[in-house]
C-alpha cells in the first residue's frame, strides 16, 4: 500500500508530534518522583475526569468494541456495558477511600494497613502482570493501524508503536501524561460522534433509529460468511447502495440465521456471559493505571468529582459506539465478509472503524479516525507504563531495595523499567497479533477482578481482613486467572475437566474471595484496621 494515504498519514503524524511535545513540556513540570508518579497531586478534578476518560477509552473501546459489534452484533455491546457500569461501582465503593488511604500505588493501600515487604513485592508483580498484558492490545491495535495507513509489515509497525509509547513515558511523567490523556479523550469522543453523525446522514437519511431498524434485518457478517456461496444477489437497483442490497439478499435466503440484535451470538451460553460481565464489573476496581489517577488530585472529594465526569463522557461515548458499530456492519458488509472468509477476523475487527472513516470521508476522515485511535492507544499505554514503573520504583526500589536512594536515582530506575516493560509487551504483541483488542482487554479485566479488586475493596471496608488473607487472595486469584487466560490464548478447551471460558473471572473471582475469607477467618493479623478505615472513610 506504501504511502497511498498521505493526507491521513500527515494528520496522524501531526497529532503524534503534538503528543510528544506535550510529553516534553510535562518534563519541565517533573522535578521530583512525586511529580513523575502522580503530578504532585495538583491535577484539577475536571482535568482528571477527562484524563481518566482518555486513559480508559483504549484501543478496546475505540476500535475493538465497535469493530466487534460490526462483526457479531448486539452481543459485543456487553463489553461496553461492562466497561461503563464498572465505573458506577468504583465511584460508590472505592474512589474516595482509595484516595484517602494511599499516596502513589495500589500497594500503598495494602501496606498502609498491614505493612511488610512481601505485600509490596506481590502488589508490584501483580501490577506489572496486568499492566503488561493490557499494554499488548494497545500495541497490537497501533500496529494494525499503521499497517492500514502505510502498508508496512506488522512487525515493523509494532516496533514503531512501542517505541513512541516508551518515549512518551521517559519524556513526560504524570503531568504530561494527564494533559495528553485529557486532550486525547476529547479527540476520541469527537471522532466517534463524527462517525455517528456522518453515517446517519450519509447512509440512513439523517435518522439514527433507521440504523437500529435496518440492523434488525441484517445477518451479522460472522454468520453470513459461511453461507455466501449459496446467496443469490439480485442486480442493484439504480440509486440503491450495494452492501444494503447484499444484506437484504442474505436475510431473504436465510431467515433462520440470527440478526444483528439477536443475543447469544458472541457469548453462546450463560456461563460465558456471566464470566464476562463479572470480569468487567469488578475489573476497573483492580486496574492499577486507572486507580493511580485518584492520587493525582487533592482529596477524596476531587477523586469522586473526576469519576463523575468520566462516567458522563463514557455514557455518551458508548451509546455512539453501538450506533457506529451497527452502521459499520451494514456499510462495510461485503468487505467484512471477505476478510472473515480470508481468515482475517482480528484485522476485520480492529480495522473496521478506520475503514468506515475512509469509506465516508476519504483520507481526511481516515486521518482523524486514525488520530483518534492512536490517541486512545497512546493514552492508555502511557498510563499503564506510568503505573507499572511507579510501582517498580516506589514500591520495590525505594521501598525495599534502596530506601536511601535519591529522587534522581528513583526516576532513572522508573524510566529504565519503562523500557524493559515495553520490550516485554512488544514480544507478546507479536504472539497475539490476530486477537481482537477488545477481547484482550476484557481478559485483563478478568485478571484484575480476580486479584486487586477483592483485596482492595475488602481492605477499605472489612475490619476482619488479615494480611495472610490478602496474600492468599492475590496469589490464588493471579494463578487461577492467568492459567485460564493463557489456556484461552492457546485454544485449550478445558483444564482438568473444567471448561475454559472466554473470560477467567468466573473462576478467578470466587477462588480469590474464598481464599481471602477462609484464610482471614483462620488468622489474626488485621493490621491497624480501626485507624486505617477511619482514615479511608474521612470526608
């Protein structure tokens, strides 16, 4: 493809230069480790709310969810509903107590109540595992996007993407990252709403509900791909749109196939559905790169205000995602079916939205969508790297290995950590290149739901929780969720007779909770429970 999209590529390059400049500007505001970790706690709630929105709307939300809806239909919106609903839970259960009881990392909360080096190491290890796996879909999505724009080999594009992500962290720290995430959050929302408006007026007569009504008569591409050889397509009438005619022909010939609003297509049974929803609902409460944002504001009140702004932004965004996903299915119907028939499901999912932008507005819209998608991936990736390197530097290097180290030494260690973690995620991205980025992210939610979520919630709400219970919950939850995650990636159908589901949460969450409760009831070290909970719940 070469440089067949020079205008789109130019728009993307300009946005990337702006991103790197903001990171460089942020370096001027970063003189201490506190500045690097959490911007000195000086971020306003409004800015933090938009930054959390930009951080959270990763490649999974912008590319993966809409792309999955385009291929499968309404079932894939469960992921968006879970992504959104989880924030209500975090706002009610965790935002205020987390800010009041910690300084920099998830480990601060646990160590603040129980003390001890073992918890710091365990929390750091869990943070790095979740963060690295979450970084993979950002690099995979960016790799596919550059491939679409430039025609470069995927191996080259993932190296370029990973390099930019690592560079932004090394340059900026949390202040530059916050401004980047807030700006990118706005770009994301505008880009998705632009697609929604264009699709509605160009293809559906300005009536958004026409998208839904037509989706009810459309067989999803995943179901249509297997029967195309038997479909009789009539000549396209003058003034009619070819893909819509094709969709009508598939429906006319195969009335027994599901439509785009038929539930149970992507998650064929109740256990997969429950596991996915459980993982998404609890997952946000265990994602280190999201939780660290609550430490960038002044107090618990500001932490809650920021979360409220994020929730409003997500509500608008995910409603637009549903309409855009359905519109993409119908507008790109033949292209998506061909990609599925060629075995390119990962590419079809991850590139459907940029392809829609190109179909509706040529290179200019493709460039804006590409900039939005890249904004999503960079924003999330940098947030992940900051949370991981903060945990490495603050919890382990400064907390255990070298307590007397200087600020400069801790900063250098954090930045070296960013390089190493980027390389690890890069290697994993090469292995998992054909996976849907939304599914990869949902798996990370399942791991977070099985590890940090239960121990953090119980740490700030249950006086009977013990240190041994926390350790047992983290270890058991991590082992169980990782085992079933990698079994899914390796297409293993069951483990010792237990079926592998699409998300590990149904096994990981109960195993972690049971371990925490049983071990806590059998042990006595509840830490400084009374004082800690009083501090966590102060207004």
